């Protein structure tokens, strides 16, 4: 045998006759129980990780059989377990260590993540599954613009933050600046950017895209969508890469300099 007899005997018959394999069994059991609890708590479908930990933990079974069937004083040489005693020993060691290593790998892989009822995994800081938000998002409603009056003189556009929307119904929600200026959001969709064609125009800030972002309203809920801008859109200091549902008092930064607060 390539391992010392003392450690082999302790592993199978030590600890007052119970066997040191029992400690390795407890390690495997603790790793599996923790993964099951954490997966249910965060709704993570880590089936592969859990199955791997369970199967490797079952390698302790030959050690259990060896302990309760082989006499350490006078082992039966005809017993297959005696012939493969070294294999049984190594399998027991693996059974205790491998589930622990798998549990550590699971923790590192899913750290900071959570799941949804549909099985999507996403950053817990987003507070809502972006994939579900995309699936549940209503189809955009296009409204025909009213016909222009040829004799009407266009009103000059305010060179502040906002360009006035034309005949768009409003909702009880606003974007407000630290200077105390507020812009009421439109029903359905509110576009935001540097171009005067947006519902809210942010002029004078070159870090804001011409069509920077939009806020989609549906049944009193508001979803912020970044339109692929170079300088990104941030909510409470965090860059959003997927549509995100807004909460009252969320701080939204368009580009580097234009910061507004969502009020509803």
C-alpha cells in the first residue's frame, strides 16, 4: 500500500471505532446541503453543480461498506473489498474533498447573482431580471404625427435641457435636475438626447448622444432603455446594459455631466 498503514487504519477504524471516513462524509453532506439551500434562496438552477457534488459524495459508500464488513484484526483475503482496500481508501478521501471544492467553485461562479422564476440568472443589483423585462415589454406604439399647419410659425426651442413635446399626453412622472428644473414624462415613450427631436433635449453636453435613451411607460411602470450610447447611461452610479425598471428617486446620469432624478 502506498499510504501509511496508520492513516489507512484511522480512516476506516479510528475515532473510537467509527472511522475517520465519517468526518469526510460530514464535509460532503455540509457542502451539498449548503448548495441546495443557497440555490433555493437565490432561485439558481445550478443542477450540474449540485449533481456533481452529490455523485462525488457517494464515493464514500465503499468506505462505509469496508468499515462494517471487514474485520481489521483478521481480514478475509477472499473479500473483494480487501483486495481493493487502497482504492476504497482513495475514493473515500475524494468523496470528502471533491464536494467541498465544487461548493467553492459554485460560490465563486454565482457570487452576486440571483435568478428569476423563468430560470434566468442576472446581477442581483439590477433588482429585476432584464431578460424578463425584455420579454414582457409591450410592443412600441407609433402615433401618427399631426399634420403641420403651413401658416403656423414654429416656436423657438428652449436651449436648456428640454425640447417641448408635440401633442403627447403626459403622465404623473418627472425627471428633475439639481437646479430644480423638471420635465414631465410622456405616456408610452419619452425619448432623451442631444437632438432637438427628442422629447427631452439635453443641450450643451457633448457626452450625451443625439438619441441617448428612452423611458417606456406601461400601466404606471417605467422602464429605462439605453440606446447603445458611447458614454452609457447610469442608474444610481451603475452602468445599465439592459432595460431597467425605475424606482422613485433613482438618480439617472446621461453621459458624464447630465444627472436627473426620477420622480413618480
